[in-house]
């Protein structure tokens, strides 16, 4: 089954404790990205990657890091989480030909206290 | 002005009704347009792409008006299962790369 997986699905942590949210896709997609979704603000892109070892900032990259060492994986790293990073996070992937439908992971609900 | 704007709703409509949403975009160079559906706090899923000539998929019809820079989604014969938030998505080339912008969504509640 074609899918994007994220882990963990729910995470409660404290300010300053480094964490990583994993994302993996099995569709051989070149393009992957991370979004956060907050009430009234919609989905905002954090980082994206056009292919292995190629990453770039989205609209709200501050406080986040990513890496793309393998095509299928695109982890999101919060080196020192803060309460304003409490949000719902989605990973997404798509191909780079055709009409570019994005496939989203199930989401990670992060709470930073 | 926001790059992509939607009326947040909620639109409360009875079963069987026809409902339409609009979405306006500010970048005249936008190239691709989509409607996604998102159920409560779940991941967005593609509902339909929006083609220049307009397109229909069952009870759903999408239209693009480039002159006025808006897209629309029409749902006929609303079902309870259509209750969700509908996200407008616009893709444009910006600074040499493709930028995807999501609207904040329009909430639809179909009531029995």
C-alpha cells in the first residue's frame, strides 16, 4: 500500500529536550516536505527536499532542522523545542512529474510544555 | 493580502443541498490548483485537481477563473459524509522553484 508514515503520532515533551519526528514514504517520491498546522493559520511549510541531500527552507523554518540521507526518509528535528512549536505536524511526499498530487502522513501532534 | 484566501465558514447545509465554495489567490503566475479534503485533525487528502476548462467528478465540480483569480468547488446533493474542511491549494513558480500554498480551509457541516 502506498503510504507516508510518521512517528510518533503523539508526543508531549518539555522545553529544550531535543526530539526527532520520523517520516518515511514507500512511493519512491523525490519530493518531500514538512508542514505545521495551527488553528486559523492553515498548513505552513517548514522545510522541503527536492531529492537526496537537497533540502531548503519553507515559510517557517526557524527552530527546525531536517536531513535527507535516503530517498524514503525525511526526519524533522527540533534541537531545542519551545512551547510555540506546539502544533500538528504533517509530512508529505509527491513525485516530480504529472499533476503532482501530494500524499500526507497521518500527522504528529506535538505538545511542548 | 493573503496569497490564498478562503471563507472559513462553517457552512451548515441540509442533506441534499448544493453548496459552493470559492477560493481567491493573489499570484497571477499560479499554475496548478487543487482541492483537498481534511477530516477533523486528520491528514489532508486530494479531492480533485482543477483544470482550466473546469472538471467534474461525480457530485463535485471544480472551476477556475484566471481573470478574476479564483477557483470554486461545487458539491451537489450533499451527504452527511461530505462534512469536512475543504482546503484550496495553489502552486506557482517563485524564485526558480515551485511554491505550494494552502488556504486555511472552509468548514462544511452537512446536517440531517
